[in-house]
C-alpha cells in the first residue's frame, strides 16, 4: 500500500525546481525595459494606423497582428512570469489559448470572413 | 500556512491556488476569444451606421463620422500597460519586503502600498476612459441596439470593463490588507495571483485594441 504523503515531513518542503521558479524573477530594471518596449510597439501601431500608404498596403493587417502578438507574448512571459515559472502553468495557459485560437480561425472560415480577406 | 515554502502537500509540488488561477485564466481565454470571434464575424455586416472607421449618411440625410476615437483609446491603452508595470513592481515590493533598503530609490521601489495604489489608480483611469467612450458613442447615436457593430462592440468591451472593475476591487482589498497589517513575503502568492489576473486583463486589451480599434 502506498505511503500517505501527508505523513512525510519532507512533503511540505518545496521541490528544488519550484524554489527556483519562485525566486528567479527579473529585477525592476527588466520590468521597466519591458514597459518601454510595450509603449514603443503601441506607438508604432498607432503611427501605422495614421499613415494611409501603410494602411493601404498588404502588410498592414499582418504587421498589426504580429505586433499585437509580440506585445501579448511579452506581457505573458515577463510580467506574468511564464518564462520563469513551472512548465505546468505554460501548459494550462497555452492549451486553452491554442484551442481558442483554432476555434476563432474555424469560425472565421465558417462565416466566410477569412475567405473574403484572402480573395481580395 | 500562508508562507510559500510551507504550503500543503500537492502531487505537483505546486500551490493549488496558483494552478487554479492559471486554469481560470485559460478558461477566460476561451470566453474572450468567443466574444472576439463574434465581433469579427459581424465586422462589416452592419446595415446602418454609425460605423467604426467609415462615414455614414442615413436616408434622412444625417451624416455620422467614424465612431472610434483612436487618440483617446491609445491613451487608455498606454494607461493599462503602465498599470501592468506598476503591478509587477508591487509584487516585487511584497516579495522583497524583508530586504534592507538604504537609498531613497530602494524605499520607493520597495513600497507595495505605492505600487498597489498606482495600479488601482491607473485601472480606475482606464475605466474612466471607457465610461467617456461609451457615453460619447451613445450621444453620437451608437448604442448596443443600433447595429451589429454596436451589439458586438459594447458586449466585448463591456465584458472587459467588468473584468477591469473586478480587478480594481481586488487591488483595493489588497491595499486594505496592506494598511491593516502590512503585506510581506508570506503574502507574495496572494499578490501574485491578483497580479496574474490583472496582467491577463491587460493582454486581453492588447488584442482588443488591435482587432477592434486599429484593423480597418
């Protein structure tokens, strides 16, 4: 019969990788740099919105989506510490995110929004 | 019990509360993607204006300008991004509460109250921007019942605003605890969980800002 884990005094101690995960966070300088990068990307996005030649070009939509994805990933990795935390948290976040993204793409195909855009 | 190093036994070795908040955030991803999907499916299918990016003239001859106010929303986006920065600094201040602080800069960075206040204030400012935007839209003739754009826009941004409101309330409770007995390293996990929620609200807005406001 398996031993009751609650009776093991060592069970209350954090595992080595957890200990590292809880303490290996960036310092405030990194956080400020990340904030500056996020601000710069936002300025870039808004600048692109006001330049008619950029809006009319084929790169406008992919560029905005890429910049948005970079901002999203930056916040998740550095501010939410997913880059430094346990792998299980990454799975818990990216799993549903992947399902949601696939659902979004499927729905857009189903309702003809993506087909219409590719056709232009 | 509250100390991170003395939490109860779990098979993963990770605190159940942190696993729970990540699972919750995963489910919230699905909620917001469903709302964003709805917005995108209805995009460009409104029969009557006002429209987000185009001028509209109704049969009575009334002309409606493009409804979205990009400068105001850019400012509110910046405010929310900075609130995320303030939130990580609040978490770092709580985690490093016990470290000695010799300089004025270290004392400022180590003040959890200051950064929690800043985060709550910036969150409230964002909500103020949203209230202004909603009010001006209604005055310009766009309500939740006007057209497909109005319905999907107010539902999506309204849900997000409700999440920001819940986040501000959460931050205020943390501030109350900080004033009452002080937040220290033993409370770091509780602040971390609140911070994760707050950053999630921020990343959702990053997507909404691009999809709703910038993509024509």
